[in-house]
C-alpha cells in the first residue's frame, strides 16, 4: 500500500518449506519461510529535497538471529536521483544511490558491508537494481522507489 507520502508492505519468500537435495549432500538442507514487513514516510525538506526514512523487519523461521531489523534513510533530489544508507541491527551497513529515469524506470546500486563472521571471507557485496513501474498511470515516482 502506498501514496505519494508513505508506503507499507508485507512479503514472503519460500512460504512452503521444502528439502533441498544436492548431489552427494549429507547436510539435508531445507528451505524455510522468510517474512518481511516494511514501512516508510516521505518528509519534504524543501521544494527540491525529500528525506524518506524507512524500516524493515525480517523474520526467518528456525534461525538464531531472527527477527532482523533494518533502519534506512534515503535523500532524494527532485525525484531524479537519490542517496541512501542502511543499518541492519547487529549485522552491517549499506550505502545506496540511484536514478529515476522517467516515471517508469529506475536504476540503483548498493554496497553492503557485514560486521559478522562472514566478513572474513567476503569484504562486502555489490548489488545493481533495475526497476520497472508497470501501469504507473498517475506518474507518481516517490516514495515507492525506495531500495
């Protein structure tokens, strides 16, 4: 659900638990449900700049670190481009930037750095996001182009 000034959302991945089998796999891996909830609000700082703070709650069943909680802030200039940052409680940080190309297409980049033990093998991840807004009959670009 969204308007020009706020958004709320829920989503789920792997809602039907299933076993994952690999050749010569003795671990017996299993896919488990991932549940997400997100909310944010757009504040007009002046005629050209918006600040959009948001939060995301992630729950993964049967894991010791659930729930996970993210706090985000995106600063957007004239619905054209934006910069943002994110903090995942007790886990890591991310920096993001993006460009809105018209009312139907956007492009973004994010770099995520973890503080956990994974950091010994990974010095961060890079993510490129391409977004298409289908059926955007009102020409609304903000705030749903969040992350």
